[in-house]
C-alpha cells in the first residue's frame, strides 16, 4: 500500500478508535456510579463540534506559542502513529514523543495565561518526574528481547511467547502509565476537575479540537504500544478487543477511585516505577 | 481484513450511532426509561447482529458489505439516547450468537 495512504488510514483509525474508547470509558464509569452517562460517541462528537465553533484567543495568551503548541501536540501523535502501526519503528521514538507530550502539556498550560492552565503546567512538570520513569520501564523489554525495534519485539514474541508472562512487572508498570493518562484517573493531576480542564481550559474552537484529536490518538497509541510490546503479534480484531478490555479496566479503576493529591499521585507513580524497574531486573537475574 | 475495511467498519459504527442518537431523541421525550422494549429497535438490532456475526450465511452479498451494514444497524440501537436500546442490543446479540453456535454445531 502507498505509504501516505497507509499513514492517513492509520491516523483516522487511531482518532476514531481513540475517541470511541474514551467515550466508552465515560459510559462505563457512569454506569458504575449509577448514572445514565453520555452516548459512547460523545467524545467524538465533542471533538468534531469544536471545529465548527468560534476560535477565541485570550488577551493573556502568549502568541504564537499558544497556537503552535496545539499543532505540535497533534503532529507528535501523528508521528507516533507513523512510528508505531505504520512502520513498526523504534520504541525509543515513542518514548521521546511521550516526553514531548509532557512538555506540550506544560507549555499549553503556561501559554494560555489562565491560572488554571498555569496550575496544570506546574503539575505537568511535576507528573513528568513520575510518568517518564514509568515509561522507562520499557528498558526492561530491551534487556529481555535485546532490541527496541517494535517489529523485532513482535518477532521475538512470536518465537518466545508474549512478554506479558516473562516480564509481568514491566507490563503492570506500563499499565499504570496508561491509567495515569486517562482523563478521570487518580493520577490525572494535570486535568483534574479541581483546575477546570487543566491546560485545555483556555483553548477554544479549532485549537481545542486539535488538542482533543491528539488526546484520542494518544490514548489509542498507548494502548497499541501496550498490546504490541507485551502481547505480541495480534490481528486487527484482537487489537480492538484488547483495547476495549483495557479501557474497561481503566474505567472501572477510575470510577471507584478519587483523584489523588498531586504529591501522593507522583510519589505513588514513582514507587510503582521503582518497583517495576528494580523488580523486573531482579526477576531477570534469577 | 485490511486497514481500509477496518476504517469503513468504524465509520459505519460512528454514523450508525449518530443516526440512532438523533432518531431516538426525536422518538422519545422521557429522559431515562429502562424497562420498555422498542419492537422496531429490537428488529433492527436482531438484523444487525445477524449480519455482523452470521455474515457467512448470506452469500449473495460480499462479507465486508454485510458486516458494514450490520455494524451500522447495531450502532443505531446501541447509540440510542441514554437509557434506551440496551435490552434490544443484548437480545439481538444473544439471538445472533445462538444462531452462530447452531451453525457451528451443525
């Protein structure tokens, strides 16, 4: 297939699936909490809605950074799709994209000039200290499989079986990272409702639409990375089932746990990361 | 199944959900009713699930077209306004699953 067409197809798939999965999460959370909840496609409709709304720019916004950051967040996650499902390239690149996402969250918050955005910006730096080590759990995969190339990791698993069973601690730690990226999770301090919508609070119209698209693609990509590097070669329907199951588990956890205080959130994530990395290395040596 | 077919299925699901949502808001004014079963929605759900799960039984239409139409119909019922379409979806799925199990056993 033509590379450009392949990229477009995968970006659209990532956007649609990511949006529907976020909607599904909200629906499951609502049902657990005894509410009717929004329709499953609500997040997708919200995203599309912002593209036909007026784009207002606050006087306090730091231009052109305020606009550029939304494009940057969108572009990096499209790059993640190209590196992931399209070319099955390097995990290191996805790690780099994830760290840029944290910088993006920080800058989106600070460039708006809103106090809520600024609070979110501080929390983004704070949480990066915890989430980046969690992502670094992927180094365990290198120690086990001897490669950071996604297609090689898939080949390794087709011969030796899924890495989920050989390095389970690393898989759990990566799941904690996925959990922390979901919207209502106990670790979602950058977008906690105590600061309205965090770094997205002062982004309206088209800009908010781009932020929401990147959010959907990011969710799809994190689930894709988890399923690919821990469960090995999967067919497209298997990916879909895996993503629905993971989103449902995350929704269940989010529905029954309150958001943590930022200090507690970060300390808990760092503790998880330490247990994951140290425990996995110990397990590898035994 | 390649990526393009996959995307068509997803778009079919999204369009079906939007149509279901709009139609159900026009049809029902009560905000949240859990007990009633809508016969039309039930029929749509059964046809949809049959097309999705038992697409191999209908040979005169290409399988991907069967599934696309089936997903659209399933999504129409599943995507109805909150509180509607749940029983219809479950009943439709069960009937289609029973037929599928029957065809596998026979």
